[in-house]
């Protein structure tokens, strides 16, 4: 699932890697009512982020590792996301998360945010689809947090470029 947002800033002024590695728990929690907690750390030069969020009827604990990064592209993967269906039934799923900046013109760019879920079985995928109203909660969550991510990125890097 992907959502795209236009930013009023030149693409070469945005550094997604800097943005995500300097993100505070308070900032993360402000990006969505569903965001409950976040922690991040470096281990042996690798960046990790753990976050807790509610999405629809599910509580999710994600253990992301940053797999690829550049100033204009991030690719995370959580191979052991703990999803609690109806807040009680535990399931382990994989969650890819990717963000990109694409130039539009000299003064604007597009921020895209993509999330997904890799289920270990079709039965679990079907249960999650039904519980998530066919992806409704995921789309709603992505749209809400994505617009806040975009606003924060634009604000931080527009302010940085005026100094």
C-alpha cells in the first residue's frame, strides 16, 4: 500500500536518513493517534527502530531493521512484527516499510510511503484482511501518518535550508 504527498521543497534538500535516525519518540507519537511508543538505536553500525501502534482492531509491535538507505530512499523490514488480532490473538508477520523522495521540479518533490504485510499463511492473511476490513485500517493509518511525516520532513528541511 502506497501513499504519496507533494512537498514544497527541492528534493536535494531532503535527507530521509537524517530525518529518521534523528526522530524522537515524541515526534513519532505525534504523527498518529495510533502511535503509542517508539525507540531507535544503532548496533554494530546498523539502525534499528521498534515501535508500538494500534491500527484498527490490532496492536502491533514492529522490530524494524534499516536494510537500505540514501538521502532520498529508506527501506526497512521487520521480520518479526507481533500483531495482536482483536488485541488478544498473537501472530508474527513480516512488515516491509519504504520511503522515497522523487523530484518534481526545482522547488518541489514527492514523498512516498509504502507499507505491507507478509503473512506466514493464507489463513492468517485472510483473518487479518477480515479483521482489518479489507485493508481499510491500514490505508487510513498510512494516509494519516504519511501526511504528518510529509509535513514534518518539509518543515525540518525547509528550516534547515534557511539557516
